[in-house]
C-alpha cells in the first residue's frame, strides 16, 4: 500500500497509472499552518513517498506524522521513499558548532520508518545515519534512456570528481566513454577546469550531476566544452533545486537542460517513478 505525501503529489497520476494500491489518507493544514494527517486505511505494510523540496521542513514533518499515524493504525512495517532529500548537502561540520543536518533528519525519520530509499542521495555515505536499512535509488536508467538518441555516439562527463560515479553509471548504460572535470590551480588567482583524459572536439557531450542550484557549475562546464569544440552540449541533473533564474541561465548555455521529476519544475522531463516503484 502506497501513501503519497504532499511533496510527491506531482507524481500521483503516474503512480496511479502504474496500478499500485493507494492508501486512503487525508492531508490538510490547520488554519495556523500546521499539518493535519489522518490515515483511514489499515494494513500491515506501507510505503510512504515523500519528496522534501520547498517547503522542506514542512515536508519532513509531514513524513514524520504520517509515520506516527500509520503506526497508530497498526502498520507493522513502514518504508519511506524520498525522491529528493532535503539537507543532504549539509553532511559535514565545516565550522565548529554546526550540525550534520542530514544526520539529524535521517535519525528523526528512523523513529518511524524501518527502511529508507533515497533517489540519488548527495553523499551515499550519509545513508549510514539512518538506523534501519537504507539504500540509494540510481536515476541512471531514466537519464540514460532520455538522452540515448540525442547523445548518439557522444560522451558523458561529471562536472567534478565527486560526481564521477554518476557519469559512469549513465555512460555504462549507453556504452559510451565518460570522464570528469578537474580543477587545476594555475596561479593564486586562477583555477582552470578541464575534462580529464578525454577529447570532446566534435562530440556530443552530456554533463551529469545530482543537483543544479544556481546553475554556475553547469554553465562553467558547458562554456568550456564549447570553447574546446564540443558539438552539442546537454545537461542532466537528478534534482532541479534551481535558484531564481537558474533554468533560464542554464537553458541559454546548453542545447538541452533536463532534470528528473524528484522536484517538479518546468524542465522535469525525466521520470523516476518506474525506479521508485520497482523496489
Ligand atoms: C555540489 O556538491 C552538488 O553536487 C552540485 O554540483 C551543486 O549543488 C551545484 O550547484 P550550482 O548549480 O549552484 O553550481
């Protein structure tokens, strides 16, 4: 039985089309803005799908109170599927006194849920903060299928070394070469970005990352590829967090920008519903 939270309402139609059984749940807001949920179905096992984009904190609290309500209804086993996990980038202390925010979120979710599945979590090592079973859901199948024809015999690049595994997963499905950009310090004031050990001249290139926020990373990479003679430049990311104006800025710099539907945006053209239901 599937429970769809407010943060995943945009996926409802596709989930229903897939023929899964939806729980009967009421979700609304009190006049003061607090959330109210009520679970009317009963059963033994349930999977809550809740994406945690803006309003992030509200979507996290809703996942918690849905868990509480489901336990109250006697559900014995609860899974939580999170298309976009908020706070995932706050995964280390950089200044004394800061929290590891993603740890706090995962621990809180662990009070109610036995299993946690996150689509393309920013840092897979953070899944260990969840007290139960936790796993990453890769968007590689969805992204590679979307770009297969457009990319042809092209190459796949990650904008930095940290995203290399993402580029590799997509490239392997397409049977293409992959690499990543590296940053080299040329002088105290100049840092140069270059793709490592790969020739982009005359080739179609797909740049893959987990998150686009301001778009700065992707625009810089795309401009460099153009200077180096790349043919067509495509950009894909799992989570379109998009700061104000970012879609337009990235869109202008590349041949196509497409993200998955973990967060609903005007360019969320790649569906991960198949992947989150295939658990
Ligand atoms: C960073 O660690 C992430 O993986 C993305 O590369 C980053 O969030 C992109 O940010 P922006 O779009 O602001 O350059």
